[in-house]
C-alpha cells in the first residue's frame, strides 16, 4: 500500500504517479489529491494501471473530497468492493482472497 498526502499539489500528483510502480503496489491511499480533471485525464499511467475510487458521497456537492484510492487493475473487481461511508474525509474498501477479508481505510484528519 502506498500512502501519501499530496497537499493539493499538481506537481506532487505527477511525481507520485511517476513513482507509483503498478508492479510493486496494489493500492494507493491519497489524501488532499489534486482533483483537476486535466491532471486525471493526462496522467500517462493512471487509467492504464489504476481504478480511481472516490468516496461514496463525492458527487453530493457538499464538501470537497479529501481522499481517493487507486486500486491496481490487476486486482479482480470480484475481489474488492467499496464500503459506503458518508464523508469526504474517509473511505474504505474490502478485499477478499485466500487470506480472508481485510478492510483498508483511507482517513484524512
């Protein structure tokens, strides 16, 4: 798991994506992402290797999203799901495998 607070910096976002090796990491928990649609669209390895997951109420229009997760596309979508949490500051997914079940929380405080 890669974890990083990007402090809303587009430069930090680009640097993270250059160093986030999809062969090494299955999940990235990001706080204060630079949620610029251009950055998301132009990131060379983002959509190729990662599913971008937003908090359950991301589109509710209330507060700015403070956390996102990147889930490696190597992980079957049959083996993970989003746990609904109504907060722009907290999100979680549950992974299922031979190891059983594990929940990963991404919390901005």
